[in-house]
C-alpha cells in the first residue's frame, strides 16, 4: 500500500526503531527468558501504539472534502482541482482526490480514471493532506461515511425537484456510481462560497459545518471557480506527472525528436472551439483568457485571433520564436484537430527545423511534452494551454501566446524597455 498518510512514515519509523532496539536487547540478554518477556511486552506496546497512530490519522478529525469534477474536460477539471485543493487546505479538511472524468466518443456514460493514473499523490502531501477516492472509499468511508450519512452539497437546488440531484445526468450519475454512492439528502450551502482568501470564508464554513458533525462535505460539483483563482495558480507546483505519463513523454522526446532544442505549440482548432470562438466578442474574458488578459481585463480584451489564430499569425510567431531559441531543431505540435503539419513543415523548411506530432494522440502525454519544450506557444483562451503555462511557470520556463500581446502593443514593447 502506498503511504497516503503521514502516519505511515511514523509507522515505518517505529518499525526500524523497533528492530534496532530488538538487536540491542538481544545482545544484552542473549536469548534469556527475560529477553523473551521484554520482547513480547515491547511488541504488544508497539503494535497498539501503531494502531492508535494510524487510526487517528486515517479518520482525520478535520474532516474530508469530496467532489465530482463534473464540469468540462481535462483543462477545466485541472483548474477546478487547484481550487478544490486550496479550498480544502483553507478549511483544514483532507482532500479526497477524485478520478478524472473522461468522455469516449459514442459512449453515453463518462469514464472515471483514477487520479494517480496521471499524477503522483506524494507531492501534494508536502502541501496538504490528500488521499485518492479509491482509497477513501476502501478505508475511511466504511467508518465515517456509511450509506445513511451520505448528504450531497450544492449551492442551491439543481435539476428536477428541489434537492441537489447529485446523480442526475452525465457525468453526475456515472461518477458516483463508480463508487456505489447514493445520497440520502441534500444540503444547500449558499451563500457560502469558495473564495477562502477573502471574507474569512474558511471560518464561516467551519462554523456552519463543524467537522465533528459534518465529517464529509461531498460536493455535487467542484468547490472551486473556473478559471482557477489567481491565488490557487501556484498550487500547480504539486502536480507532477505519474511515471506512466512521464515515461511516454520522455521516450517521445528522446526517440522521435532530433537532438537539440524544440518549440512546443498548442493548436486548439476543433469544431467545438471554432463555435466557442464565435462568441468571443460578447465574452471578453472567455474561459482561460484571464491568464493573458487579467481577471478584470486589465490587459485588454479577447480577440478572435487569440482564440483561433490564422495561419499567418501562427507561422509568423513560430518563426520568430525559432529564431530566438538557441539550437532549435524541431517543433512539437499538439492539437485536438488540425496539426497543420504540412503547412508548418513547409514554412520552417529553410530554417532546417522539422515538425512533429504524437501518434496516436494522447492529451496527457502531449501536455507533458509541451511542458518540457524550450519554448511554448499556447492559446490564451484554452484551459488546456493554461495547464502547460502554469506548469512551465513553476519551473521558470518561457511561454508565449498566439496573438497576445496584440501586435501594436508588442511593437511598442520591442522598442521600449517596458516589456509586458
Ligand atoms: P479547453 O476546452 O481548451 O479549455 O480545454 P479542455 O481540456 O477543457 O477541453 C479540451 C479537450 O480537447 C482536452 O481535454 C483534450 O481532450 C482535447 N484537446 C485539446 N487540445 C488538445 C491537444 O493538443 N491534443 C490532444 N490530444 N487533445 C487535445
Ligand atoms: Mn473545455
């Protein structure tokens, strides 16, 4: 079993200490009766102490936060996850790491992928107490969250009727079904909200829902905002790819890309995106746009070029970056639809740069590869791009965006020393 609880470290610590003590005892008493009695006494004492420690830690007296990542695909869920992590820390409740919700073409029900398929669990423990939902259900839930105590939390009523209807629709139903969870009641927590960095919100939650009465807060959706709140962005540092993803990304870079520096680009251009971008003029801060424009549009408003850059913009910016990245020999293209491989290959041919993609596609491996590039160009509006930008920021690696800052501003910025 993986060491999900910090007490497991204590457990391991006591064990080796125990063995060392035993050796000392053995030397001192050389197999006498006295030794056996002392050994027996010591063992009983140790086992009961370990049990107490493990139990105390397992059933976290601060309580637990549970939620369904029921909105959007990976990028949205990752934004929400960071918010939920900050929220749980604020309330001093253990965060139960939910599986990632995925949608397969032609399937009516979502698929739940265990959290640790994509990310390591251990790094989060440096920040806060967490455990996977699979583990929570197998251990803690049996004790503190029996079927008759399962209450769904939501801000106000949703769906048909006047409860949370936490299992109504997809992925709501399939998500909780994965763990055989049904709810017996609903709890509306409004007007409380998730911004624990203001308004003394954590205290308000803990006053209304003290952990000794409400050991589990099970949310119908993520207890977080979208896009991610500024204060929670830096929690991305604890998101580290699992070995499974990491190895595939690493192998691709080593085996498929020529040796040297490479530029990673994200081209978000599928039909759903083309439709979303049509609304950009009415939504000047659409989706992940605040990563470029600021949360109050203090750095401008979203444009169609930012959302769906033209071929000219892509080629021009890519060439500019390639000229500036020392020793650049390759471009890695990640896309949900059109990778523009032949157009880009043609455009950078004279620079002796080759253009690559991952086949078959794998969004998580592609994200991990983009994270490793020498320079990344992403899409301001896309939360998929935002994931890469955050990861790179935590490592101090350079990134830029399509059509941002707008040309006029960047021309000025090039002339003056006031870089934006
Ligand atoms: P957003 O819609 O761009 O904000 O990001 P989301 O992650 O919420 O939804 C987009 C989804 O499209 C992703 O989760 C992926 O499944 C898919 N997708 C988007 N860009 C790429 C890409 O570059 N490569 C692959 N393989 N899939 C992508
Ligand atoms: Mn999306």
